[in-house]
C-alpha cells in the first residue's frame, strides 16, 4: 500500500513535489492518522532546500486529521478521534504519530484552524515562557504579522504585558492592534524605551537592534531568521549589565501545550489568521507567497482525495 505525500525533490521549483511513499506502520506508542489538513511553515521551505530533509523524504511538521488506528496497549486517542499534531513527515495522506506529539481537537474547532497551531503556536507559547513573561513587562515581537508573531502578540497580551508588534510594512500591520498589540511599528522606528522580552523571528540587523533595546535582565528568544541576513554586533555590544540571547527549538512532547492552544482557540481566546488556504497540489503557489512574505498568519494545505 502507498499513500500520496509532498516529498523533497531538489529538481522541483519549490524543491517539493507530490509523490507516493509507503504507508507508514505505527510503532509502539504511535497512532495512525488520516490527515485532512497540513500547515506550511517558513522552516519547511528551508528544510526542503537545506538538505536537512533527505531527497524523497516526506516534508512537514503540522498535521490534523482523524485517528484510524489506535496505539497498541490502549495509550493515546481512540479510533475516530480528531487530532492535531507536530510530527516529522506531516505532509502525507496517512502519518504515524507519537501519542505525546498530538492533542485531541475540541468539538466545534475546525481542523483547518487547529492545524495552524503546532509549530507556530508552540513556538510562541514556549519562547514567551522561557523569556519569563509576566504582567507589566514590555514585550517586543518582531515579524509580528507571521504565524509565530501573531500568536505571540495574543499570548503576551493575555499575560498582561505591554506588547509592541514590529512588521516589515504598513500592509502587514493589519489586525495586530485588534489582536492586542499596544503599539504597532514598521521595523523598530520610534522605539526608544527598553523592552524586557524580545521574540525575534527576523534575525539579521533587526536582531542586533532589538538586542540594543533590551533592558538589563531581559531576554531575546531567537525563534527564526526570515531575513536571511547576518547579524553583526558592534564591539562591546555584549559587554554590560546581564541580559541574554537564547537560541530556540521545539523539543520533547508537545501534547500538553497543543491541548492548551486548541482549548484557547476553541473558546475564542486565541484567533487563527489564515492568509492562504488551498489544495496541497498548489504547494508551489503557497510556498512562493510565504517566501515572498505575502501571507499574513498561516498557510493551510488541504490534503485532497485522489
């Protein structure tokens, strides 16, 4: 038996093509999920071209669908349960997923919304937690119009922080004030007062500028590098009162965090903005729009039947 999947192919325009792979066989502690939706992240595009995902391997991290085979031993969700997951090789019709990597999707929450949460939502939640978020803190979110950024703005606002959203252009600022941002800036223009927390997904010169704005004891969480530009710190930029620049990666089980995010979304406390949605055979179109920064929020792929 084979299933269709989006696999890495360096010769394809976006380094990805729709092909076929063997249907996965769930291992111990895994369920088999029939995927209906997947979410495209900027990191997926880099994975396809960087060699981190081998040629012919299935791409993707965000998947949502229905359990069609429960885990041996009775762990995890039952057959028929709607779930969302963060897992390798997510862009396939069927995926074997560790029970610790998924969460049940609450009733009333569309899978097309839930699938936007894994990478972007977990990155926002965990990076804010690592930075020591709390009421009254000044939080700067760069790349705030993207998936991670929009979730970070909302989650920081919920904590009682003063939230500053930075975007690349006026067109990309739409909806951020409504999401809770107290200030919306083009780049970092006009920002003078120090900040306590920076959630940075841009990198490059903007990361250097954000570091300069960081208050003593503050933390920069580097969750992405969409600029593709080097960050060059001037001499003595890192000498002075203690503050930190932390690299970030999602590790370990994410099921508990996904459960929090899906519940917040289901109750209307966390909004998902989908800037692009379409069948997965239009992957090249979605990839081009995402790489060109023409998508606000998330890009959602519909895993269509044969």
